[in-house]
């Protein structure tokens, strides 16, 4: 009886959907987080009678045939790329990306990772790093005697010093874009790495080549819509329950079969 296996694949699919929704809700307050969506596809079909088969009795062509589906499978968990709202923080090293693009960081292994989390910090040496202490590319170091820091929309970082009227340019941030952002590999800590699916990184100054601008004193909120996630959670729960009822019904049918005298 195929219905047992088919309903089992349905329950596993709804379970995966619930897990994806729970991860979205858990990251409601994660800076720069983009919600994920579980997507599914039907499994193979058993061709009992193929469409277009010639009827041996009179030579007519069977228009539809008999194709028995074998269930559902997960096809992808897609990142829904969209701009989160900007929240004012008044932190001079807090920068939000308004538009497309990612900040590049250098991991301890030496490879590059990318993030939209602009909650930046200073290392003990004055280097601008992310929350995990990984340096932002390009390297920008702020002297210890700087009174304040200013970052403009083009990514230029200026430091103000005591008894000096004009600020000094310390460096400039760059942003990186990808042809297919959904193809990036999430590695945790708000970081992504390049893959063959994402395409090669395209780096330029903020505001150029379709990339966004930087906004100092702001951070990008998570793009998770709590109302939508709760609605989808209810739908997934109902789908799980219906598939479990199919298993119960199939079990009862098998029990009735074994009790035939």
C-alpha cells in the first residue's frame, strides 16, 4: 500500500517546513537576517499506463494514462532576499546597507566571507572588525586619539582629532554584490561564503554598479514577517495532521485486510 510511504514523505516535508519557520522566528531580531522558505517538488511517478499509449483493442491513443505519484521531496530552502527596515542606534560604528551589497570580512582561515551585519567594532589595535573580531576588507585602522568617527554614504571613514578642525580620511569601505545572492552559502554568525551558484564577487564603492549606500548610526533589522510566519506555521501543522490521518486510514485498511476470513 503506497499511501503509507507517500504520507510519510508528506509528514517529513511539513516537518522540514516547520523547522525552517522556527529558524526564521528565532532570528526575528538578528541584524540583517533574511527569512528562508522551504520549497518542495513531487517525487517520481510510477507509469502504470503511459499517456499516448495505443489501445490494442481499437488502435486509439490513450489521452492521459495512469501515473501514480510516490510523494514529495524537499527541493530547496531559499533565502528571501529583501531589504530589512533600518533602526537608528546612534552607534558611530553601526552602518546599515541601504540597497544591495555585502561587507567583506576575512576569516581566520584567510578566505573571504560576506555579511550585511553592520554592527562593527574596534579591535585592541584600532582595526575595524565585525562582532566576531574578523577584520573588515579593506583594512581600516582608527588611531587611539581620535575623538569621533564619521562614515558617509560612499563608505569613506573620517576621524576627528582634538584641536584639529578638518577630519582625516582613514580609508573607505567597499561593498560586494553577487549575480545570484540566493546561491551564497550561510555559515552562521551572519556570514556567507561564495559558491559556484552565487557567481563571482563583484566589488566596488557603495552607490556604484547597482550597490547600495551606507547609513551610519543605523542597523538593518531582520526581514522576518512574524504574522506571515505564524500563518505558515498553522498551515504546516494542518498539513502534518492530514498526512498523519492518511497513515491512520491506511493502517486501518491493512488491518481490515488481515482480518478477512
